[in-house]
C-alpha cells in the first residue's frame, strides 16, 4: 500500500511542480487545508473543526501572500495568525499553544517551498528536495526492516533503527548527487548536491522523529487516514517539512554569494 500510494502521489506532485503557477498553488493550498484538518483532529479533539478552520485560514493567507511575491508579509501574517489562533483556541477551551504552534509548524515549510519554486531553477531545487526526501525515507524504511539492530529513539519511535538512519543518509547523498548531475541547478555540482542531500536527509529523519514525538504527545498512532499505508498527509510530509528548510537555506546561500 505504501508503494501504490507513492506511485500515485509522487507523479502528481512533480507534475504540479513542473507546471508551476496556478497548478502549484492548488497543490500547496490543498496540502495546507488537509494538514490543517489533521492538525485540528490530532491536537484539539474537543473542537477539531473550529481549530482546523482557524489554522487553515492562517495557512492560506500566508500561502497567497507568498505566491504574490510578498514573503515578508507572509511571515508577518504567520506570526499574527498564530497569536489569533491561540486566542481563538483559548476561547474554545482547548490548547492555545497547540493552535499557535500548528500555524507556525505547518506555515514555515509552505512559505519556503513556494519561495523556492519561484526562484531561478526553482523547479530543479524542488525536485531535488522531493528526490532526497523520498529516497531517504524509503531506504531508511527498507534497510531498517532488513538489518534491524539498535533502536534510534525508542521512547518516541520504537520501530526506527540506527541501520535505517544510516541507510537513509546514504540514499539522500546519492539522490542529491544524481539530482545535481541531471537537473539544472546552476552552480550546484554533484559533490555539492551530495552534501546538500546528506544534510536534507538528516533533516528528513529529524522531521519524522519530531512528528512521532508529537503523535505520542497527542496520543494518536497516525495524524490521519488519508493515504493508505502512510496514515495522514502529515505522516507523509513530516520529513519534507524539515528538509525544505535545509534546501531553501542552501538556495539563499547561493543567491547571496552570487552563484545563482
């Protein structure tokens, strides 16, 4: 089921990213809406619909501002929306900090991936991001199940192993190097791509562990049941949400140093 889901979702995500414009906006807006629903169900079971709407509206406001080229405004909106969501949640009698954190936790990656796609060679950098995340996540799962061994962080994620962790790092390096060789990424060489892939793969698995810790905190097994074999959308993109920070940071460095 995991493989079948990936074979459907991956081409759709790449196609919308390649098309850009309105198609990419629809992809991101749809993802934001679904994640907001999952966040409400997971973090505020006493008032899931209202918290989902509050978080979703905040995310969509930041998304449309970023898509219009107003990244600074989007960041300001995100902060004020987090405060507004917290006040609204407090009035509903549910966790104010959880609502505010949901806006910030989900909003940052959405802003960054839209900004990344809009830069020069943006399609290539987003594809590199996808390739590294999917490769590291998949190989970590496969290697961990085959080799097993000591647990990585048994308190929050009892199924993850050190063997899977190192398998994921290796996969991320390979995916980064191949992406830099195949795609138009400006000054990014295969060696540079391998190092970026290594850092992004590490962030991917950190994001996965962080999501596991959040689910333990809220007492749920999965963030949702949207994707067969994966759980919810948050379960599928938890690593990508951390990895996009690394790739966007590398892109900022390249722009700042005049390398594209």
